[in-house]
């Protein structure tokens, strides 16, 4: 096997493995971001929702992680949801107002 052929084969093998390594790293980064969004949104909602549960948008927007946090409101009956916005740069979260079940229902057409 000539030096050039061997070098080309090694380069081709390395290039074919590179996208997989990048994708795995990217998947890990997305999963870490989703875990942070969930943890911070649940912590923020703990003041208004008993045992809050979060559904995290898998990727959010370009600048923000997004989640819908829901559960029983503290000191009241029923169920509420709050939109949680996570700044990807500063990692700060903000909650929207309380949305009742009636507010989330789609009117029948």
C-alpha cells in the first residue's frame, strides 16, 4: 500500500467518524440544556405550584429554552400552567402568568 493511498484511506476513515463525534457531543449538549431548563423552571414554579411538572421544548428558540410547567396551584383547587422562558446565554428563567385549564382549551369549531 503506497503512502498516499494509506494517507487517503486514513483521512477518509477519520472524516467519516467526525460527524458522529460532533453529533454525539451536540446531543449531549442539548440534553444538558433541557435538564437545566427543567430544573430551573421547576424551581421557579415551586412558589406557586404544588409539585410542578415541566414539559420542555426539545430545542427552544434560537435564544431561549422553553417549558410549560403545570400542577395544582398552592392553596387552591384545579390545575394551572405557566410558560417558563430560559435565557440560553444568562441561564436566567422567567415565568409567565397562571393559565387555567379553561384558558388552555381550544374552542370547538
